C-alpha cells in the first residue's frame, strides 16, 4: 500500500506528553496524528487517528519517560517491518538559545549545544533531547530536523527583547526569547489564506492551553510577546505562575528557606490555575465547579483578568488592534473563556457574535465589530512537517 511513498514524522514533546503527526513527503498531507499523555506517571493514554478522524489505536499504559513513549510509537509505526518508510523526522525544540533559531539538521554538535541550554527550559528540553536520542537510535540514517519555538520572535525590537538588567548579561544570552513560535507561525499562515483577514496589519494571537502566551504581530512580524527568557513568564497558565514580583522570589528563598529546585517546583508545577484552585488546572472542570467552588471561580477570574490586561498592553505596543486570534486548547475550545476575556474590551471597538462564538465558527466577532476576532485551531505538528520537508528538500 505504501510502496514508493516516503513520510515525515513530526515529534512534538512536552514535559509530560508526546504529540506527533505523520505526513506524506513532499506534499505535507497529513496521514495520521496522535498523542501519548501522562508520561512519567501512571494511566497513560496512547491514541492515533487517521486523516479522516478514524481511531486506529486507543491503548492505555504506563510510560515512565519520554524515551519509553517514543519506543512504543516507533514500534507501532514499524509494525514489525517498514509500514511507513521515513524520509525525515522533525522535532519541536522549545529553546535553542541565541545561536539556534532557524530550523536545522541535528548532529552531535547541536545536541551538545542544546544540552548546555537545559537551564533555560528545564521542564521541556530534557524530554525533547530524550525523544531525539530515541529516534536517532532507531533511525540512525534518517535526517532529523530541529524546529525552534523561538524563531518566530528572533527579530523583536530591542525594547521588547531586553530586560532592564546590566547589558553584560544580555551578551550571555539573558534576553526575552518568546515561545509558541511554531503555533504562531501556523496561525499566521492560516490567516493568510483567509481573504477577509489578508490585510490586517495589527494582530494579537493568544495561545491559551496548559502553557499560555500572547504575541503582538505587526505587518507579519512579532514585535512583542508575553513569555521571556523561559516559558514560565507572562500569562497565568495551567501549573505555571506567569509574571511575578522578583521580590517574591527573594522572600521565598530567604524567609521560607526554599532551595532553587523547590522554588522551581512551586513556580512551574504547583502554581497557575493548579495553585489557585487547589484542585487541578483543567479549565472545563473548573467551569463546571465554579458555581459551588469559590476557589475554582476565583482561579478563572484571575486567569481571564490577566489575559485581558495583556491584550491591552500588546494593543498599546501595536498602536491599535485589527485582529485578535484565540488558539491553543483553551482558546480553541472554550467559548466561555473567550467571552470573559473579551468582555470589557468594547473600548477597542471589539464585540463578539455570541452565536458564532458558541458554535465553533472561525470568525466570532460581530458584523459591527471594528476588531475581527477569530478562533483558529493551531497545528504545531504540521508546521514542523513543513519546515522539515523544506529543509530536507534543500539538501
């Protein structure tokens, strides 16, 4: 069935999950997609669907680490032989430091360089490197491509890129990198395909999921974003705090005698919606509970308030707003959260069509709204595939 065909595998590893997609080379047509979740814990779920949404595999199991999850995926793809012969494998890398931005072929030198950057993304890079190592072990002759989440933001102006710290630290790579770049790049390509969105010059994209960020795009270029040196800063997230007063960290270190590791655990894994609600960070679960659980309601209120505030700040950076796009798991799937975030932004000339917002339309602003508001499903795996095919074909 697959005689003469070659495929590109997109690998999108998170701190506790693995998303993937298989695409036909060179067209980039999606063949199948799937994910493995709860890596590092118990009760993992491995699911694969084809391009029509038909489920090909639905299996429960435990995955102690990212390498184990990758091995299971590879075994399924091979199916005892060569069911899907690969031309190349593309990987999402959250962070590549100042020297690794554009997509590039992975070799030993790049691996060594990335290992030295783990401190910039300790919750993401180790898992990504483990996935790369597993793929290289199973497919030593297949070219692999690193696609960096920071590339989209590499040309931000100096005033957005730099912290107000001694310049000597800038030279050490202590700058604002920004993240979710592959998602933003995909959304911009999707907007470019929409005739009604083609001439919008000032765009804010809100990627709201377990990790959350926003970016301000002016004439197609990122000019500011909410995340900074690491994926911890900016908006309130599922388990991450977002922006904090630096003095709070001094307090926790000195008065609570926290170690750096304990502080990292608190800020990255026990804060955000998780810390605010005291009972998980799934937004739909919190919405279902908020009528009887004040802490769930307070968590959602703070989340939406902070998101609204960042939209205002990025609108100021843009000098106005033409288009607002919601994406990511929450942004795509929660009409209630989209309504709460945009409610109060009428001063921008923004209003929602509540019917479209509730029914999953791409354009959810009203006809009279000066600002176009969209809800567009992102696809980081497809963006990885596009970059990988382009680089593979250029070699």
